[in-house]
C-alpha cells in the first residue's frame, strides 16, 4: 500500500495504519421524502469500540478549563477555556438537532501540526456542545483551531442542522504554525452529496458568501507552499492539499460513486474516474432522480457495490457463500505484482454507524433522531435515539467494563459482532435470517415513529421535561429490545447452522417429528459453482474411480 496514511475518526491504536475508513452520505431537505435533512456516518476502524457518547448540558463558572484528549489515542493534548454554557449531546447530534460527522483524507503529511491542541474528534464534540446551528458550528470549530492549533491531518466534516448541510474540509499548516486552511460549501437543498476519506471540494465560489465560507489564506498559503500557481478561479482545494492517488480514487471516491450511481442516472459517466481512465472528478453534489427516505440511507450504508461493475459478491474472493467482504489489508502482493481488494461503504470493522434525521417543522426535542447502530451497518439494526435523550441505553455503553478487547454478553457492540462473525463465513446461507429480523425491527420502529412523536408533542405542550423523559425512555426501550432480540437471534443461528448443516424450521420454530425428536437436518453442501471450481483446481485428486 502507498505510504500515504488515511486515518479514521476512531483509531485507538497508532499501530493501525493505512486504513481507508468512514463514510458520510448526505441528503438535502428538498431531496428527502419527508423534508428532513439527512446525514449518515460510519466510524470504521480496527481498534474502535462502538458506543453511544453522551455529554449532558451544563453551566460552568468563568475561567473553567477543559482538558483535551485526542479522540484516536486518548493522548492528552492540553487545556482550553470551557464555554459558560454547553448543550446536551447524544452521539453526534445535540439538543438543537445539529449533527457532525467526518471522514479523514490525510492530505499532505508535512501539514500536520504536532503542537496543536485541538484534534478533529475534539472539534466534533466540542463543536456540538457549543453550537445551535450548522453555521455557528463552523465558526466555533474554525475559531478553535485558530486559537489553539489543529493537531490532526486533513479532514472532511459534514455539519448539518434541520435547514442546512455543509461540507467543511480542513488541513493544518505544518509544525508550529497555528491554525488551519479550510473551506466550507453548503449542499443545495435539492441535492445529495457524500465524502469518504478523500477531499471532494475543488473549485468554489469565493463571492457566494451565503453558500461558501473559507479561511482568508486558503489560496495564498497553497501558493506559498508551491501547491498551486494558477489564477484564483481555477484553485482546487482537493488538488492542492490532497493530491489524488490510486487509493483515494478506488478505495474512497468509489464509495461516493456507488451512492451517486444508485440515485442518479450518471453512474456510467463517473465510472471512468473511479477506474483511473480520466482525472475529471465527480461533482461535489448532484440532484437525485428520486427523493430519498431515511430508510433509503440506512440501506445505502449497507452497500457492497451489488449489481455494479465493482460488485465483490460474485468472484472467487467471495468464497462459496458469496461473502461481500474482503479481509484487510486492502492491498496484497503475489510475487512482485501488487493487487487490491475493493472497499465498499459497508465494512466489517465499523465501530458504530448512524443516520441522522433532522426536521425543521418539529420542536427540537422531537425533530432530531439519530438512528444508531453498532458494528457493521449491513448487520446492524438502526434504533431511534432522540436528540433530547438525557440517558443513553446501557447496552450502548461500556457496560461490565466492555471495550474493544473486553467481551461482555451485555454489550450491544459485542452481541452484534458475535452474530456478524457467525454469518460472514456462510454469508449467502445465513444472511436471510439476519435480514428478516433486521427488517422486522426497523419496520416496527419506522411505523411507530409518528405515534410516538404525536404523544411526545402532546406532552411537550404541557411539560417539556415530561416529553424529554418520555423520549429518553423510548430511546432506551428500543435499544434494549433490539439488544435482547439480537442475542436471541445469535442463539437461534448457532442451533440452526451448527456443524455445517441446517436444522429444519417452520414458523420460526425448529421442527420435531411425531415423537418429539428433532426432524432431521438439511445438508446444503457447497454451491454448484464452487464445486466446479474446486474440481478445476484439484483435478482428479478427489475423483471417484470407476468400479
């Protein structure tokens, strides 16, 4: 793999390098079926424990200092002045429905500033605790790095509220040079967008103050460093600060392509860029051919390029059961030749995922829903977490001391990983059981949403705290119910598929014969295509001789 390192927003161990991780999908309010703004995020990293963070609202006396620790490693970076008032933050959404996600593009390594105090993870969660709108979050985040220095490498942020969605890209100025260069572009309300570990902002309208913000030296600094020498109107943030390479194109931009391919008719036009046949980049945002629902975005987060030229479920690497996953690292060598695996949106190393739904036509406590899941989005169940929630579900915490290397039967992260890792080796055989349970639960939550919110609205008219308590309890109940169901699914799968055979099931129950004994098993063996390849590879070794 190339030496350029792309870090995810969740690496806990510095030894985990060369990881292409994290995906954000974006839907403007006029491109969604219900008028909500929608953004998604998968925190993909070997080393990340999936949990739901919570920062309660608080007030602080003047002069209070806040200790800052790097989100990736826990390294202490320094102190900054605490805000007098902070807001409730549950996961990556605050009580005003402001949501922030990220993907790391790395960019030019010489621009990382090891003397800075603010890393990108701190920017997210400090920004959420201090902002009431997306624009305010951008101002707060950029002011923080200007005052205290930016510790991380190049980063793309999705910053959203019920009315607007912005993409902000930022990179430092090098060791000891305080601040960062950055540009933020608003995604039009009728468009969709995405980013996935590669800088995507190229040219931007410097005169459109309503839809574009940037640091005053974003171009002059690039000139000073020798990254750009053209006229201002031709300046590309991406080309200057994150030059394209094979990995950025195939492992990162390809995930954006998959989203655009599904929801526009232009996928075939953008594919040559992904394949390296042209350097003409995809647009930052596009108009979809249909409006997208929250469920559409959940399902898109489960994508493995199915049905496209990049589909990985039908070649030899998928194994006998058409597994749409590949083991890391993404690059490998056979002899002196280097090869690669595709990197789709859904990946096995996710810590947590969410789809944020923000609605301007509802009061904030009801309007903001973080549909949250742990582990691989493809195997997860998205449960509703209301932005006003004052207590997070126990199963989404470090219960019983659970972490990335400490298992607990009471941890949703470990239960979902347990089930997923049973399914991966026999994917095509077992995924149907997962889909059935997943669809049943998500459909139930979707259908219940209107009634729950009508009840919360009635409570809100009389007593705001009662409404908040109601939605907090609902958040906790649905998460715990999902956890319990998934643990039951795990025990069901072990029994049904034990030892490579399949127990007979009818109406959700294992069948028994007339005297109450198990009704026998099915022996699926290997698929026909795999057996043909097996014989091709082994020749006559296992051929039964003629009598």
